């Protein structure tokens, strides 16, 4: 994999969904870091500075993907990073809330190869 490959952070508490997202993205020569939850993701983001895109599940214990989105958008250091919310639930109010708060997109899981070029266009 090229060292200049874009770095995407995938945040999901589901092992299967993490695996699927990672495999699909790596097929596009993307460098993927996986975190199981928003708290670990925020710790990682505060140390790592080359993440170009955050893809996060919405429903997770402790913090939701929306909470993570808010933390990112409120941080002067992180707010430039595009965030894509992933969910297995197609709930319009939730989609609107996330998009209104600054998410680039709200996609239905599992991540599908047809979604990847569009999602990568935010980098």
C-alpha cells in the first residue's frame, strides 16, 4: 500500500461491520485504522494528525456516532476532518440531525463498494 494512501478512521462496535468496512476500503488502497468506540477514536485523533476521513457507526454504547461528530466539529484541531455516519437504521430524523450537525453523509450499513468512491470524494 502506498505510504501516501489516504488514512480513514473507522469507528464501530461491531466486529463484522469493522471487518467489512476495512476490507472494502483497503480494496481502494486506503490506509484504515479501526477503533471500537468514540472514546478510543477521540484518543487516537488527539495523537494522530493524518486522518483524512472518519467513518463512524451511529449506534454504539457509551457514545453515539452523533456524539463523536459533535466532539469532532467542536474541536479546533479536528473540525476540518469530514465525518460520514453509518447505520443499519434508516431513520430520517436521525439522518437529518447528523447532516445538520455537519456530517458529510449518512449511509446504511454494511459499507458497500458502490458507496466508496462517493465517500472518498470528501477527502
